[in-house]
C-alpha cells in the first residue's frame, strides 16, 4: 500500500511533520463541518482548492449532505431554491459564500462570517 504508514511504519502524519520540522497549519476551521455545493463551482480545480483549504485548516468536509453538516459553501452569491432541501436535513444549517473561505485562508484566521452568509 502507499501513503505515509507504508513508508514510516507506525508514525502518524503528525509524527512525520514534527520529525521533519515542518510548521503545522493553524486550525481555524476546526469544529466546522462543511458540505461544498459543487454544482456552483464551474471549475474542477477551484473546487479542489476549496476542499484543500477547508481540510488543511482543520475543517471536516462531507461528500454528501447530512445532519452533521453545519455550513454549505457555495460560489452562488444569492439564495438558490435547491438550498431548501438542505434545510430539511438540518434546519440550523448556514449557507456561506466561498469568498469567506478564500478570505479566511488569506488572513490565516477565520474572518467574521456576517457579510458572507446567504439568507433566504
């Protein structure tokens, strides 16, 4: 098999990072559970980059909408009728413009979500 464990035995990824002296990334998305509204991303590379930001900074990304999801990240600038389906799964879910993730990544800190929420 491939991956870190094949090369380094019982070391975890964190052990390897520490041993190599690599700086750890801040985890300002920790505790956030995301679903990416992939239909709103026209570019596969942009979608991949969005997922990379969310995971790298401690967020959890779900492949499917489920009750654990707390935020849907979208390229849309406004409310879409399909968002109603997500509210049926989790009535407390919030919809965030992808620009919040980009801005937070630039600032290396979670910026205020207030102006990035999409309301019905």
